[in-house]
């Protein structure tokens, strides 16, 4: 993409209400525009990152055996009354009355609706287990929306739901999602730590939050240091025994301030104790028949008798992850995107737009990097060098190739690694070879 044809409305000044890095940089880098409190328009750069995160989440859900579907944003209040949640959920739920005076709501979550889908079609234990998910926009009317997409009212969520005949079977699906989450966050360039957690309004008696460590985190985290450095499970057999992988994490102490046990933490060796701030980026629950029982979601068991279904739900805040990744990967100059979710792979900076030699070299680089699949953003605008450098650092592409007439006379361009700050001069052919190796990983 040529920057002269792209919509990238960067800001020089930070809006006064943007108090954390992700909020500041998403606004300044032209990733989003606030429409009202906690509601944002996703501009092209931000939307591209959002879709890349969504794709990775989807791929890992599919690997784990989950099946994608799509449920509506607007739900009937009648379903929520069946489970008793319509009145109990609180003011965060946006309640709506349609033109026929039917009570509706903008879904903050989907346990009630997915249970209705299940009970409509599944009648026998022979059709179990089922693991369904969708990626859909949700709305929660936060009392104090703040921190940009980290605490917004409208947000994109991946939520999956499991249906099993027994608690034992349901825990197996819980473990599938636990492991899938570890791999998902690793692919996003994050070290996410699973913490035992309160089940909150979702309910149930088994729950883990996944948190990334960041100074701006709303939760205080206490954990064993080894949890942060554990390698992700990687390519595994999801139909095999996953319990050992789960045990390797859950056997080590980890809890947020809500569930923190000072005595248990004291038993962690002193040199392994870690206390920090964390940002929640996912939450998984097992809640048994909390929804299936009141909604009559049963199947015929092997003995011919009706059996209530055991359920779990598994959420990842897709839009929240955009902010979470920035909180984990930034410096004083701007964002530092991991390659897997960067909006563009390489930024080409033309230091003398209009100069035949420089334009020709940039055009050649742009063509070759595009063919290679590096998805370059070519800054062909007639701005000063300082403006171009600042803008490219702000938007945080993994690599920058800086092209000017002085270097070209010596047969070289300058390549900058945004993450390390390292710079090196090399020929255009060597640059292509080096970047080809980087993006082949």
C-alpha cells in the first residue's frame, strides 16, 4: 500500500483523556476514532490489526476442534428470563423494546442463546460432545468506560460453548480450550498466565482468567515466575491427554488479588515469587447444568433417561487484545507490533520523493516485497524525513527500509528493526534476502 493512497489520520498531540499507552497510541496512530463513551470506529490501520488477531483466534479454535457459527447481537429477553439472568444481570445490560413492544437486549454474552440452539437440535447422547463458537460484537454498558478498547462498551468477542454428558467429559473440553488459549496468546506475541478466578455472573465452580503482565493492568497478580516463561504447547494432539499440560500450569501458584491466598503464596520459593499488574485477555468457565437445567436442555442418555447437559464457556476479548498487545509491546516512540499481527510487515521510507534514483529504488523494493508477501507500506509522501521517521515509529511496523540518494550512491539502503532499534546498511538484494528469511519464519 502506498501511504499517499491510504487513510492514516495520525495525530501530533495526545488527547487529554487517553491515560494509558494503548489508548494514546491507537488514537495517535489513526487506528480508531471515538464516537461516544466506550464506542469507537475502527479505522483502516486498527481494523487490519483486529482482523489479524481474529484470524489467529479462529485458527486456534478450529485446531482445537471447535466449530464456528454466528449468533445475533440482539437477543430476546425471554431466553434470559428462563435462566433468571434478565433481572439479575444488572445495569450493564442494554435493554431494548422493539416496535411490537417485545423486550430485547443487546447481548453481553451468549450462554442463554446457545443453550436454546442446542436444545432445539440435539436430543441424544450419541450427538455429543459439541464445541461451538462464534466471533461477534457485544455490548456492556460500563459505568465508567475508559482506557480505550481495554474498557469499552462495544467490543468484539470470541466465545465458545461446550456441551457434554458428564462433568468428566466437560472438563476434557475445558482442557482443550485451556491449551488452545496458551497457543493463541503465544502466536500473538504474548506471555499469558492462567490464573484461578472467580466465576462472577457467568457462574460455575471452575474458572481461569488469562492475564498478560503490564504496568497498566487493573488486576494485581501473584504467581510463580516459571509460569511466565513456560513455552506454549505448540502442535499437539487435541484428542490426546491434555491434563498433564494443564497440570503443569495449574500446579504452580497463580492468582489475581481477588483470589490471592497470602499463605499459599508464601510457600512459593522467594526467588520464584512474582507480583505484578496484569490485564485480563481471556476467561474460561465450567458451570455444569447452570443453564441447561432451567432451560430444559437435556439429552437421552445411554439408559434411555433424560440427562441435563454439562456446559462450559470460553471467552477471548478480540478487540481488547489490540490494546493488550500494545500495552505489552511499545516504547516512548510508539507501538512495536509482533510480526504476526502487524498491520504491514515493512515500512519503506522514501527520503527524497520526486528524485528519479530514489523513486526507482523504492518502487523496486515495493514491488519485490509485495511479491514476497511482506505486505509493505510505502511512504511516498512529500514530507520531511523527521516526520516520516516519527510516523513510522509511531505505527510500529516490524521493519523499516530507509531509502535516500546518498545511500543509493553507495549502493545501500538502511534497514531498521523496530523492536531492537538495530540499524544496518545493505544492498537492496541483501535487504530482500534478509526480510524474506524473517517473513518465512
